[in-house]
C-alpha cells in the first residue's frame, strides 16, 4: 500500500492567542478551523497570520472564527485527523470558583460534541490540574467515558449522573465497540518546567485515538529536572558560569539540600530553564513604545511592588504559573523578583518567552488584555512535545492502514439508548 503523504488536518477549539494551535501547526497539522470568542485573541491570530509570523500561516486568517463554539456546526469538518483545544478552565481552576460540572462556563461538553461530529482520528484536550482533584474525579471519569463513546449522548432531561451510569454499563458490558469509539489516555499532572519551559505550569492532557487507529502511545517522558538545576547552581556553579556572572553565596535555606545533592550523581536530565535564561538577551523594557526593531510587545509597565501573597517569580528559577487575573490584571506571578531585591512586571514579550511563544508572535490589545491572553495560554513547547508524538503515531498508523474508517449505518445516528 502506498504511503499517504497528504498533510494531517485539524480544528482548534478555544484557540486563544494560539499556543496550542501553534504547537500542532509546528507538528505538521494543517488547521481547517480555529475557534475563539475573545476579540483581542482573534485579532492576535489574524494579525500573525497576515504577517506570516511563522512559516505556513497564510491560510489561518480566513479560518479564524470568532464567537461561541456552542453555535458552531462541526459536521462540515468531518474527517479531520485531529481535534484539539483547552476548554475554559475556570470551573476547575484552583484559583477559580470551583463550579465544575455545574458551572455554565464548562466547555468540555462542546469539545466532546466536536469529537462526535467530526470523528477525528485523534484528539488532544488540555486543562488545568484542578480537573484532576478528588472533588472532580467523578466528572473527569464522566468526561473520559463520553470521549470514549461520543455517540452515546445524554437524553433529554437525563441527569449527568444517570448518563454516567449508562456509559459505565456500556463500557463494562458491551462485548464489542459498536459505532464511533476512542481509546482514551489520561496524563497525570505534568509540569511544563519538566519539558524545558521556563515556567512551573501544571497541566493535564486527555489524548484519544479512534479505535481503528493502530496506536501505541504514551505521554512523552520529562526531559528536564529541578534537581539538575539546583546541582548546576549550588554544587558545580555551572549555571552561573553559563550566565557569565559571579556565583552568589548559597542561601541558608538551601544548605541541607546542597549537601544532599553533592553526595549523589547529577541527574542525566537537563536543568530546568529559568527566567534569566529565557529573557536575558532582550533589551531593557521600552519606556515609551511597544516595539523597537524586531522586538515586539516590550513596553515597561510601572507599579510592581511586593506584598503578602504577591511576591513575584525569582529571576533564577522558572516563573510561577502566569495568571490571567479576573480583569486581566496580573498577580504576583507576573512580576520578576530580582536578586538585588528589586521588582518589576514582566513585559508582554518576556511573558511570551516564559510561555515559549516565538519572538515573531505579536499580541494585540492593551497590556492587561495581552497578559490575559498569555495567562490563558498553554506553553507552546509543552504542547509541541505532545503534538509531535501524536502526529508520529497518526503517520505510522496511516502506513499500516488497509481500509479507511467507515461508520456503520446504525452508528451514524447519535445513540441515545
């Protein structure tokens, strides 16, 4: 059988400023549609498409759809290889109101609907670590089972608890997979810093492959570690040598840890990446403009100061998790704490570096709105690891496939019984 060389295709829900969409694009997926409701985020996507901020974006501009995804008919995209997205996380965020399954902002059902209507070969769903908390364990199982059997839909007036029981019964008693079904894999909480992102940002991923796809997939292993960073900083001093600065005195609260590290072998993994390493080659923030030369979104934002619960991110460690804030106003996580005791807010460009967006990617909107887009984004480099592995799996499956996927006549109807 000849190898299928046509590009992998995808649609992207809850695209935001484009972190996940960029990662899947770089992994080789051609986007047939990008869906986002926020006007500034849509402006960011269109502007970067028009400017060809990264190769191959010429088709994005006309594919950005602004609006509520609940009004989108996804059936026109049936046959894409991938559905990807990070449904709004406020219902499950540790910093939110924890409404979960009763929260009207829960968009996971819309992601499930997109899978049901498009029947992709695979999907990638990203979300906050709060979804993995014990209090949401039942809802997480419910979401995974709906993604496993997306055509077994919730009946009119049926509670989600009753729907869950029906899905569980089907999962444990059905001798065969009748109709559209997926093999769903769930990642434990993953820290972006463990994959080379200069930010401690914990996320979970739910990845699925259609049952006819010959997939032997597992979440990629971490490549970086905190232990190696601390070893390079306080045992060998290699970190400070790389930075070209004098090695500081070991902090008193690190003495015992350093003693332990010095007795063992250094981790074979790479060291965590720090804010210093991510931003040190940038010029000082601009006082009177957003852009200069090929440096974009780098205006100085005044007013940074520490207080209880607002202590900033140490310069020689990965950033704390960037937050969007209830009104687009950054919290202490969006502020750098320098070794000399001074503080300032990250510029938009520095925050983009922390989220591993390319420097060519421009962010539209005022500073607070741009920071909101970044606080809501997923690190490009973290998702790139996932997207690359999914793309490889789908590519390998293509070469092994003998017949295309078909859905039986009886299963083309959404099954409600």
